[in-house]
């Protein structure tokens, strides 16, 4: 039990749920479902009396939320919008610009709707290269991997990719086949170094092929399912990836580290279990220090977030198919770098997709302004 993280996690829950005036009954529904998730997963680790009391409290919460929903109804989503943020500018003269594609989830309806528009918008930006941070597919089907490859091949500039948890389970197969399908379609490993003339990316594979010890759970319905994609998809480095990372050294070139999962401690939901595990985070932190990385870029969480690891920025980028419907552009100079989130898709497409983005989800995914546009100088 990590009580030192409790306050920060509680702050996050309060920020997302908001007040009744801000989110209506949806805020209470969100909190109740988090409670139900904890209740249903904690029986094996809590003393019987403690767990029974937790369940009793959960029943009371569920009753209150049901009454609120029956009384007030489910609030309509806010009007379609794309959240503006101040434009950030890198210090000094920019020499390299690269695009970041958050989790595309090709093979889902909205993933397919937004994937090619994202490619087109990145081409309009005239970047030097792009990187996609995993969850390329909705469920790891081989034809979806080919669809991703075909889309990325439409980029005007070079690109690189890594794996995510959604890519691992192969669309109904009984085992994780994502790695072998990735290798077959992309002809490469989901980790390695990618270089432009003046920037280096160190790309790591954090997708875990092992079956989660936690049964799949649907947060919306509050029930267990049989879908492995809905288990807790935390991340880890294999011995192969960790060993390869240990061989990387500092070079006199701006270096960024890219992976799917954000580092430990992840204090969103489910706290501590959804991100990179603690041992792998130590490997990542050591890598950041050793190669003198300028920043770490992650996907997985479908939100705009900004934190730090070993004193450098850790950026979580949103998913293009979900609100706020954006992709990222990083501008690099010799003195530092800047990140800006850019909109994807037509007003009509955003309006259609915004209908499913309720007030709670928007509060979750938009993050603070500085997570959508920020600049940082590199310490000398």
C-alpha cells in the first residue's frame, strides 16, 4: 500500500469529477465506478471485515448515483469544441520539427475516421519525421497492422512506431501475437534508435505480452468481461529491451525517449497499475540520465499531461480519435524545445465525434494548458 500517493490521486479524482454544476450526475457516476472497480479487485488482499465494509459503502454510493441519474438524467455533452491553448515557441532557432501521433486505434470506427486526416494534417505541417506511440490497432488483428502501415506510408517524411497494449492480443487469438505481427508488417523491432540529421529518438517497447493478473472490467457497465483488452494493461520492459537500453550512451545531439506507457507512479486510473511498472521505470530513469535525454514522450492514457522524470519533461499525448482530437508537433532548437497540440479533422467530423465526449471525459483528457502547449530550455 503506497499511502504517500493517496493525496495526489485524490486531487486527480476531484479534478476530473468536478462539481455538480460542472459535470452533473456524471461526476458522481465516475467516482462510483472507480469505487466499484476497487471493491471488485480488492477482496483477495483485504481482511474480510474491511472488504465487507468497503462493499457496504459502495452499495450506498451506487444508490445515490442511481437516484441522481434518475432525477437529473445524464447531462448532454458540451457543445463541440477544440480546446485552444497558447502557442509555445522553442527558445532559439528551430532546426527540426517532428510529429507525434497518439494511439490511433485503427480498426475502431472513430480510429479509422481520424487516422488518415491525422496523416494529412501532419503532412501539412511539413515535419522532418513522425513517431506513433503505440496502440496502433484496436485489437492487434493482422489486417489492422497492414492498414496502419499503409496509412503511415502516406506520410511525406520518415516515420517510426512502437507497440501498445491494444496491439498485443490479436483479435480473438488465445495468446499475445502482436510482436510477431509487428515484426512481419513493419520489418523491424518495436524498439531502436531513429535519427534525423540533428535529433535522435530512442524508442522503447513497453507492451507486456503476459496475461494481466487482474480480470477484465468494463468501467461503464461496472461488470467483469471476457475481453483481454479491458484488463489492466500496465507496461514493462522485457530483458531484451532493458538490456538494449542499458547499452545506449550520451551523444552530442538532442535526444528524446519514446514509449507507450508513462512512468511510475501513474496516479490516474487505475493508479500505479496502468502505467509502466516500477522496475522498468528505474531502467527508464537511468536511461534518461545516462543519455542526457531532453524529454520523454508517451501515449496510452488518452490525455494531455505533463510531469517529470529525472528532471526532464514527461509528455503524455492524447488519442486523435477522441476529444480533444489532436496530434502533436515538437520543435527543436540547440537551446531547447517546444510542444504544441494541433487539431485533426473537419468541423463536421469533430462535431459528430464530440457527442460521445461528456464533461467528465473532457476534464480528464484536456489536462492543463501547459500540457497542450509548452516550451523548455535545456540546462547547460
